[in-house]
C-alpha cells in the first residue's frame, strides 16, 4: 500500500513537472506529508530536485526533506540557496538535525549561516557541534522538561502549560533535577495525572533513572532505548548534570544507519550508501574494498599453479574447485553474518569467544560432513575413483569447517580489538576461505592420489 502510494505520487509529480504545471504542483506539495517527499526526490534529476524544493514553502517541511535525503543530494539541492534561506531552514529544524545539516556544509558557509541565525538557535547548535560524531551528545535534543523535586503535581502541570515548554519535542517524561541541575529522577505524564495535586514530585518520581553520557556511542544509546522500551533517554555530562535527551525517532535513525553500514561492509562496498552516488564516486568507494578479494584471488592462483603437475595427471580435480570454494564461502558468510548481527544486537557477548566459535565450528563440521559425503558419493558414482571421491569429500568438509571457524572467529577478534566486526564479513573472510579451501583440497588430493 505504501509503495503503491509513493509510486503514484512520484509519477504524478514527474508528469506535472514535464507539463510545467507549477500551480498544481504547489497545491499537491502543500497537502503531501513531509515524510512522503524524500522518496520523490530520489526519482528526479538534480535540476528538477531544485525546482521541486523551491515549491516547498513551509520551512519545517524543507528542513525535514533535507535531513532525510542523502548528503550528496542535499548539497546539490541547496547549492543555489542564499545564506538567508539556509539559515531559515536550519532554524526550523530540530536541533540534532540542524547539527547534521551544518556539518554537511563547507566550513566558511557553515560559519556564515550560524552568524545569520537567531542567537538562541545558533548557540544551541554550536553547543551540540562540540560533541564528537556518532555520540549521544551529537544526536541529543537540548530541549527537555526538567523540574525541581519539591514541586507538587499541581505546580508541575502549571509549568507544563507555560510558554517555556510549548516547543519541547518529547514532553512525555518529566525529568527531576536537584539544586545543582543533577538528574535525580523521572516521571511519566501518566504518573503525574493519577496522583493527588498536592503530592510532591519527589514522592512519585522514579529514582532509578536510566541515563547515558554525552560521549557514549550512538549505537550503544540505541540499544539502551530498545532494551528498556522507553521513548527517550536522558543525557548527562561528566558532572551528572542533565544536558539533553535522545528520542526514540533518533534511535530508529541510528539503527537504520548502523544496519545499512554493516550490510554495506559485509558486502565489501565500504560504509557509504552508494546507490545515490555518481559513477566515479561509487567506483572510488568500492575499489579499495575489492582489493582484498583481488589479492586473495592472486594467492589462490599461485596455490593452484603450485599443484599444476597434480592437475595434469588428474584433470578431474579442477572440476570441483568451484563447488568446494563456493560451499566454504557460503557457510563463511552465514557464520560471520550471524556473529556480526549478534554482536550488534547485544545477543552475543564478545567475551564468550570460544563458546561462539565452537558452536559455529560444530555446525560447520556437521554441514561439511553432510555435503562432503553427498558430493563424494556423486563423484564415486560418476568416475569410480575412490581416492578422488575421498579427496573431494574431505575437501568439502575441510572447506566448510574452516569457513565456519574463520567466519565466526574473525568478527569476534575484530570486536575485541575495537574494530568494526562488519569489515571482517566482506572480502577478508571470503578471500581467506578461498585460499585455505584450495590449499587443503589440493594437499589432501595430492596425498591420497599419490601424485
């Protein structure tokens, strides 16, 4: 349903743009939800993207579209905008999105735009820019409700109705701070409205507050929000003073970004989403990642060349190289994907190295024996050469066993030494499995066939 709706909207806008029906386009865009527009921009040329963007009159909608699009597309769209227009867009974006937007701009333009923004807005954005990328501080929202613990329920409700908290993005939690602005408790709106109006906040607030620090990695923050099933998590500085919140919508974005990065790394194409990049940029991103596969292939060639005499005497050996390497590569990717996913979701503890590896190794051995016996039987039936059948069977067993070992071991080791384990599931795992599979297969065949 959603896909069909997006398709109809995109086709309608493209058709109207061809006709130059600006009035009808403006009317449609004004009625369309902001969340439906980014998908439309992906189907347009750069010139049409700029034209469509100019037809969006609400600054909030413009800001949302820019924040949802890929960085390269966003930069192309805003290229012709004046500094005043950019400042107007940023001022109407949530502070965390404003920070991401500012970081996209060249430094001189970013400084100029910040100078044109209202003082309170620019100070807020500049404050968030101090934090490192991909940390709780960089994605938090500095607008939150923080009240003193001696206030009564009636006082709290009156405070919520004041102008001070009208623009708070996530008003579902009331955070409680002491006289030094340190976080000491939290209350939900439900708790607030079910207690007598004279009840002090300290009597019904929850004192065991789940919080994160400004320097915590955004992926860890997302895991905490998901684990405790909360709509927002408070962010505190080194003095335990509350400085912001990370909301569930930001957590969803983090999960989406991290999952995309992991998938791209596992596929061996880097960590940037290359679908919207230019041909040159996409090629440059993928080139170094494929170099590991290239080197692995070169090593495999030398290994096969080393056993050239064996191949001359028993040419049948070459027929089974693809299936042996393929089965090993498949189970290697399966094992590494399972482990990387487990580490990312917290289901696998990196301290349980041998437990995880031994499990995958056992699975690799079982699967290897099954397919090794199956392929060895087929070889025996076809060629009636016992040594060849045994060699092929052992080749499959060893290939799949080693692949399961490498596929589970490498991500765990990478995670232990604080390197993203997703990088181990791309060319590194497949290349090492190809090399080891060919080496073991030919070594076993040479011994058993006596060549």
